[in-house]
C-alpha cells in the first residue's frame, strides 16, 4: 500500500504533464473540426444555400482557430494545478484517514510544493 502511494506521488507530475501535452494539440486541432462539422450539419438543409453554408462554416472554423489556443491555455492552466492539488493534497489526507500514517513533515513539504507550483503558474499566466 505504501509503495502504491509513493509511486502515485512520484509519478503524478509525469502523468499530469503527459495529459497536458496531449490535451493542447487535441484542443487546438479538435475544436475547429468540431465547430466546422457542427455548423455544417446545422445548415446542410434544402432551405439554406451552399454559399451561405460554406461562408458560415469557414467563419466558424477561422474563429475557432483563433480561440482554440486560448481555450487550451485555460484548460491546462486551470486543470494542471487542480490535478496537482488533488494528488498532493486530497490523496495524502485520504491515505492518512484510511490508517496509513504519513509523517506530518512529508505532508507539509508537499503542501508547500503545491502552493509554490500554483503561485508560479499563476504568475506565468498573468505575465
């Protein structure tokens, strides 16, 4: 049980980094495709002309190409600190409640690490 917890605490930043690394291209590429397909399906009816449909699809794809990096940045900028706080905060307290004693010093070190990471990420997002 302790080995599993230590592996979770050590491996969590690697896995979180991989998730963030996959999420950014997924959002940047996926949102324009999703927007174009959605608009195409909505306006692919007999009462709408092809020109109107094509212009609306083009505008939605161009608009989502412009906004998708912002969406990806917000998703990673908010999601990574939440995941780190969960792994280094909630999981440690949960482990202690289940009867596995983890030293107070180790817990406080991790709490300060999470606070430091959140402050650095917030500083980077502002500037």
